[in-house]
């Protein structure tokens, strides 16, 4: 889920038959002199074993038990025993404060050995690794070796390859994510609303009435300075996966830090749209009134969850899956707490906008001199074919590794994750590709089935029913009720030349100026000067480059 991304994990389904020499799912015709396809035999198991090297950015929420490490654990043993694949770690680092990106850049610049298979979530790092010339064209390998299940999942988004395509060559394989996985709604303390006899807020004005009551007439008797009416932060960005204020600007007609369709049909950078100005004014007002944290500029996504779990926050924006994590832990601190999902509130003109979720959350890169690239597809095909959305009765009906992500009782029924011996472990964080394997539409189909009152049958449905808060299916329905309010970043191409040289500077300027306006250190009219500085500092050139790309893919 989100960075925790336990998500409703995708899962493992039937390895394509007849793969020994031909590869899985049919051979591709796309070859190039620069990146010839390795003509190794695709196998279900390699004897003698083959080695795949990688590097790990360990998710900070990853847990280990039984003395295991990221280099030696139940998943690495499974790869060796199931496929004859030895996964060799070149190095690992806990991925806090962009540590993985920093280490990868250091390895690249200092000429260290680079991993044969690497999964990258940072867009600029991915583009730099592609530019390094060390990683090969992945499209022909995917066409030759990927299973039909994986290929069909990729076909759900015709633009999925765009960010990693160079001169028509697909240089990296996008990592699939669930549809709507990080689209926003609001989670609100329904027990507080009920005690105050307040209705569900549907507009920003109504939301302010609720926040005022939560703070100064708190139903749990909390003092005003103990309450966080709206738990948001923007240390990382104003457009992220949990706890950001992007939807506040959406109420006025723009979404920051992404490329939106302008009135003239061209793409525009949301942060320089005039609608940002009233949004910044609103946030400054809420900060002054104590509706949002005084430390919001220092709070990242996980920090915004802390007051919600502590029972001192009344509202937190984020994805539909928050009922399972982190909000299910609120009752440990506030036993009567009840969280309910509600839609994004509209602005003065009745408009509501939220950022949409891309079907991809990263990329897989394959090194040019990798001896056995087909072995990676043996590994990943199995996950897509057997684990992503397994049929009822599959060995992976409840999870991947018994005693880690599931455990059965004496009657053969799964027990809740918190009751697993030694604790629940999200083993997908141990896999070569984070999240394992996800089919974009599988999760939402399962949620809507449960929301309609059907009994859980599939693995995903059972996982939701057992481990994710009771409100998760209802939240999915709330999310889809505002489907027209969801707006994805319209620029999905690789970083432009000017982005590579100027974007870091422009982003730092944007964050500094917006923070100064919200905290009252600069007048909101400083926004106009910021826009001019952004344009002259490279923004106009980036806008031109983005639209040249857009004209080519419309």
C-alpha cells in the first residue's frame, strides 16, 4: 500500500507451455544492431543454475524474521529452488532520503559493477541509466520471452511504454501498478461528525466548518492545540501518494507538479496555472487558523499518518486502501474511532480535481552484457501467470509464502495478518520487482465485487476481506463515483533535454516560493513573479519540448 504498498498484492498464474526454445508468448520481430536478442533457451528451471545480479533499495517498512536479510531470505531460496536462479546482490541500502538513487549514481559515476536487473522508481535516475548506454533495448526481449498474461496486462494502457521509449526503441519494461491505486479521497473521523451532528462536507466551505468544530469543539475532549483537523504535508511534493494538498488546488482548477491539458489543447505545467493562487491563499489561511500542521512543510507522506493513527487527526487525504493501513491502527489509541471515506470537496465553482494514478510506478532495466536475460522472464512470467490473479484453489490462493504473508489455522483457513507467527511480512518487497506482479484492473474488480456484497472467492478478494479495513470496498466505490475528477499527468515521455539540466533548479524554486507564501513570509502576489522566473529559467523551453512530444503521440 503506497510506499508500504502491501496493496492488494498481485500474484503468481500458469507458466506458458512449450517455452523451451521459442520463449513465452511468441517471438518478437523487433531487433536492432545495438541490442541483439540473446538466443539462449528459455527454461522453466535452469540446470546448472544461472545467476542474476541486482542491487536493492530496501523499503523502510520491509520486515525480516527468522534471521533473514534482503540477500538471503525465503524469496531468494524460492528463486533458487523453483527456477535454478541465484540472485546475487551487488549491494543494498535502506531507501530513506533517496539513498538508493544516490548509491546508484555513485556506482555509475565511479565505474563500479552495475546490476544486470535493476528496478528504478526515480524517473530522472531511470533516464540517466538509459543514457549511460549500459542497459539494453528491452522491447525485443519482452516480445520474445514475456508470457501472454504479462503482455495482456501491459496492453491495458497503450501509453505504458512512452516514458522509456527512445527513437522508437523500448529501453525499459514498465513496472505495472493497480489502476486508481494512488487516486485520492478524504478519510474522515465519522464518529466525530456524528457526535457533532455534522453532515459529510462536500465543499471547501463545508470542510472548513467541520475542521473548525474538530479543533475547537473536539468530541473526544482534545484541546485545540492537540488536534490536527487536516493532516497534510508537502516536504516531498504537493502531488504524491498520501497526505498532500493537491486536491485543494484542484478545487480551483489545476493540479500542481504535473502536466495538465490547457484550454487551448496544449499541455501546461499545473504549478504555474493562475488557479494556484487561490489555492495557496487557502492553505495560508488554514495554516493561520491551525487547521493544518504548523510543520506541514517538514512532513512527508508517512509523517501525515502519525496523528491519524494517534487519534488526534480528523481528516487525512489519501488512497482508498488506507482503511487497512495505516488507519486500522487508530483504534489502538482511540478505541471509538471510525474512519469513513468521502469524496474530494469541490471549490467555489463546483469543481473538484484529484491526481490520477499511472498504470506504472517504475521501470525494469536489463544490462547489455547480461548472460541470461531470459532467466529474468522465467522468474517474472511465473509471478504474472501464477500469483498476480490466481484462480481459486491455486497454491497461491492465500499468498506467496506460508508463515510470511499468510498462515492457515487448524481448519485450513487463513488467519489475520497480525496473528501470523512472528508477524506478517510483505514478501513482495523481497522480489526482484517490487510489488511482485500487478494486473492493473484486477484489484478494482475485486473491490467492486465485495462492495456489491459478494462473498470473497479470489485471492485478492480474500486478502481484502481478511486484512484490509472493512471500509476498503466502500472507498473504492467513493473513488469511482468521482472518476471524472481524476486527472493523470499528461506528460508520460522521457525527461526532455531542458528538464535534465533545469528541472531540479525549477523544482527547488517552486517549493521555496510556495512555502514562503503559505507561511506568510511572502505575499501571495509573489506567485506572479514566480511564474515569470519559472518561464525564463527554463520553463518555457520545457513547455515547448513537452508539447512537441505530445504532438507526436496524440
